[in-house]
C-alpha cells in the first residue's frame, strides 16, 4: 500500500505548532564517529588514550497529524534513541507525545524537551547539538552536582559522576518525563512555551518524603537571521531536605552572510543543598563560517565560573570547554565531520563531555587515584546521515 509522507513535520516544543492533515512518516538520524579520547590529571594520574565508536544521539522516530475539522489538528510523535554501536534497544526515550493544535496554539503530553534545554541546543554549533564538543557538557551542571534526570516514577536522586560513553548532561538539559506543555502561536516571530512536570511520585500515607514537581517557561523571538530567547526552569524535588533547584538562561544568535555568531548566559541554583544556597554562572560564545557552500568551520568556548556557596566563592570548582571543528556536506542529507574538544577542569572540578562521556569519576580509578582536576580531550571523526 502506497504511503504518503507528512507534508509538514510535527514541530518540537520550541516551534509554533501549525500542522496539516497527513499520514505517518518515519524519520531519523544515523550519526557515528571514531573517537580518540584522553584523560590527563596530574603527573600521577595520566590515563592515556582510549579509542571508541560513538553513535552521537542517533534516533528513529514516527510522527504524524490528522485534521479534525473546526481548525483542530491531532498530532503525535514517538522518538527513540538508537545506540547502534552496541546492542542498545528502542523505546520512547526521546521527545514522544500526543496533543492538539489549533489557533490557540499547541498542547502536548508526554516525554518532552522544555524551552531551557531547547535554548541550549539552539545555541550549540554542532549539527544536532551532539558529540564530545556539545555545550551540554558544561551548562546547568552546578559544579557537576545536578546530573541526570528523574526516573520513571518521577524521583530525582541527583548525580555527580558519569560512566564511559554515557549521556552526562544536567537535569535541565534532559527531557522531562510525565510532562504537559503549551506552545503559543507565533506573533511577529515571538512565541512562548510553558511546561509542567507532574508530581505523580508524591508519597502517600506516611511513606518516605517525595513530591518532585517543576515547571519550565520560555519566551523566544525568531525572525530572519536573528534569534533570541530567555528561559527559566524550576524544580522542587520534595525530598526530606526540601531541595529546590533552578536554571535561568538567556541567549541568542545572528546569521550574516556565510557566518553566524551565538552567545548564552546560564545561572544554575540550588537551595537547601547540604544546608546551603549554591549558585554557578556559565558564559558561552560560538561561531560558524561557511568556507564553501558545502564546508563549514565551527568553534565555541564556554566558561563555568567557580561555585558560590552562601554568596562566597568556592575556589577551583569551575571548568572551561573548547571546541574546533569542520562539517562537510556530501549531499543535503549526508555530511562528514571532524571535531577537537577539550574540557579543562579546575583543581576541584570533575566535569566531563555531555554526550559520550569519557568517564571522569572521582576516586574510581585503580589504586584510589582521583581524576579531580582532570583535562578531558578528544578528536572525533564521523559521518552523519538524516532520513
């Protein structure tokens, strides 16, 4: 039976939500690279090179829309990550939802990218905002203390370490489970998104305290070569310590001729974190330049400042991320890419790559050696194909 492709793609949460009647389409990204990664600490912690094959945020998805009449459209999307360098399985691990769209905007329910995560990805210089140089390695991590996301029950236990070749992003740069979101129509390029994370993990009848809930709001302007956005994400974990965390972001980009520039400011905060108020600011700058119609140079620099604990600076708790790369398109769907990235930790920090972590786990090395203060760097050579 002949199948029709979708006329207009089902939009993500950062879009405006206009859809046409259409049938289901299958889409995806196959992105693989050969990486050489090195972790270097002090003279006693030189760990040498590791080689690996990575499938940088590769995915497969199904999406569609149905016109219901009276200006209403039903929309859906099921999207799964695909780790085809090993025996990884499929599941609705990426943006997956069902919803309604109309003149009022769009409402969706499911596993969702909020506006805070979307802004970080929009500012990143890499295709798909993925790979070892991704800015998710440094945004929102609050000294590497707010890693991971809520589990399937909605609980957030927090995290400070990442395994090898895993996703190592902040809670603000992962998708929200058990979420509902509203995306407004666009007015002269301006639209708003509001997402709420349901507290379905709430403890009842005297069980251990748990009541995680949160919201993520954003305002975005996109018109021609200019984009600017501001977002705020707040989460109350509802644990016994009453930990509350939040992230404020403002960023933008501008394209002119063959080049683009982009910048972002990120401020993460935790209240009742070990009895303290802790904050950390991150600044980032990036740029791309089309050397030819098929070849693009890219680079970005991000700086995580020292943590501030109750207003006082905690020395040597920051990090810096540097990336240089090139992308060469063989066709509209296929590109070659090469990247060099380095995460330079201060003496008291343990930051790692956001996508395909090297595995910087303090105190986890043989003989009790620690990689606190390590420099994590790598070269990645890859091929990316979209379908």
